[in-house]
């Protein structure tokens, strides 16, 4: 080992930071090189100077005041600790499991509540607009075709009620009668003329004019008007004997 | 950490700990830390009393003045209190605390407007601080010691932050190269390199100081 290489190693050698072989080589060189040996002595002196004076003269008062100030800070910190902070601090395995179970329970509950709420709402809508729910409606080819068309509409808007249908639903039989051209004498309620006239009312669609289905209502003529909303159908019955004016009008909302 | 408790005991205020065996101190310290982790403030106060001198000295060596050392020691205790629940008792508490001190000192040094915490030797000589020391041979020993402290702080100030951290932990705190590497989060080779370059700079500072004194 030459002196140039040794100069690089002396700072580590004096602190005992050289590994086995390098340390032995450095010791060997220093034992026969007075110049490098002198350099090592100077390094050791500076190191000792640093160590001897590196401990600051901090007095007892300094440490007492430091301790007091620290404890005051700690007291303040303890008071500021929130409930959440305590939970985080005391976090452990069982606590994690319980918290996870609670979260799953609440999320699951909310999801079920939402699911059944939507399902119930759908059922109500379908029941309200379903053709089979009308006990006195008879299945005819016309009805079937109409219901197929209606079901397509229902799929598109099951529970939606448009503004127009709301208006039609709010109409009372009397309201119709007042503006109805059937008030005029001689009008044939059982003919398609009635339906074509009613069709002129926006949102109303004549469906059928047919005899009443059962015995008790054999003498009545049943008239249906399908509004633009599939869930609303206007039905009324007209006595065959007295064809002057419709005696009863019912507003059926399915 | 080899001889850790014995070293610490010598630095603590009370003679009580010095008179007992290392084993007793070790088990007592472990129990005290466990109590502090459970929220016992009195136990934590005991720990502070046990370590505060060492913490303050390290901070002073890192930062170079008493005020910053006080702030750093206080902040270190506070952080230790905050995060004590995270400390794994299987590990070395002293090493954990050293890491906290080093981080606190870094934060404090970073907040300084100049970014540098010490003056260089040249600046010190221009300011006449070393002359004052040379001229104070006849003053009281305590004053001389205090001034030597100041000079050492200045000498440490000529080092880069990483060199200073390495030399303080290795030469002044007496930790092994391996421990220093772990605390600073670096390799032993890097620490050796930093220590070597720090010793060269300290020697250069010391040589110039001695030359200055001889000239007077």
C-alpha cells in the first residue's frame, strides 16, 4: 500500500471503520511510514477534540424547563385527542373485524331496502296498468293487439305518468259530458261515430263500443276509451233502451 | 444496541438508575415503555427524564445552538408521545428515538430561511469568533469550555447535512456504522464515505484553528 492510498484510508482507520484486511494493511503501513503515522495522529487529535467538546454545556435549568414545557405540550395534546384518534390508536384485529362486519351489514341493508323499494314500486305500476286486472274486461282480438302495443309502452315507461295522462285522469264524468257532442239529441252512442268524435280530444283513443259482458249488465252498452297513457282507460255503460244520454260514466285507472 | 442502557444511564439526571444493573435497567425500561404505550403519562414522563439529555445533546450537535436544540428536544418528546403506540417493543427503543431526533432536526433545519445552519470557518474567522477564543486563554474554564462548544458547533457547521448526521451519530453518539446506516436509511458504504469526508473536513478545521492560535 502506498502513501497516497493510505491517506484516503486514515480517516476511517482512526475511527476503527476499516474491515479486516484493509485494517491490517493500514496498520502495517503506519508502522513503517512516519509521515503517514503523523497524519494518523493528527486525525486522532482532531477526533478527540471533537468528542471532548462535542457535549454542550446545557445546565439543569435547561433540562428542567425542557421537561416542564414538554409535559405541558403533552397535556395539551391529550386534551385534543378526539374519539376517532382513540379508535385509531387502539386499533386491533377484533376491532377491524367488528367494524368491517358493521359496514357490510349497513351497506347490505341499504342495498336490500333499495332493491325491494324499487321492486314494490314496479309491481304497483304493473298491477295498476295490467289488462288482466280489469274484472269486466273481455279478451278480444282487438284487446290482445292493443295490450301488446300497450305492454311495449309499459316496458318503456312503467311507472311514469305523463302530464297529459294526469290531466285526463283528473277529468270527471261531468266534465266530459259538458263538452261532449253526445249531449245533442239523436246521437248514436253505440256506433263508431261516438268513438271518432271522442278521438278528437287530445290524448284519448276510442277502444271499443261493445255490449256489456254479463247478464246483469246485458241491457247496457259498454264504451271504452284508451288514453295515451296505457294505465288510464275510460269506461262507461250506456242503456240500450234510453239512448238519449249516457247515464253513468266511470273513470277507470288501472 | 451494545451498552445502550449503560450509556444512557450515565447521561441521565438521577443517580438512581446508575446504581442498578444493566439487566434491571433494561427490563425496567421495557416495562416503563409498555406502561407508557398503555397511556400512563407518568411512565412517559419517566422515559423523557431518562432520554432527554441524550436527545438534547444530539439535537444540539445536529443544529448547533441551544434554542434550536431545545425546540428539537421538545418536538422529539411530543412526537414520541404521539407515535409511541406504533413502537414495536421487540425493537430497540433508543434507535427508534434517534430516528425521531434526526427527522425533527431535519425539519427544523429545513425551516430555516438560509437553508444553512452554521457559518463556515472563513466566516467565523472574519467575524472574529476564533480570535475571541484565542484571546480568552486567561478567562475562566467554564467560559472556555462554552467557547470550545461553540467552535465545535461551527466545525460541524462546515459539514453537509448528511456528513454531519453521520459523524454525530458515529463519533459523538458512539453508534456503530451499521446502526448509523439503519437510522439514516442508507448503506454502510455510504455512511463510511460520509464519515471519512467529515473527518477530513473536521481535521482541516482543527488544523486551521490550531494554526490561528499559534500565530497569536
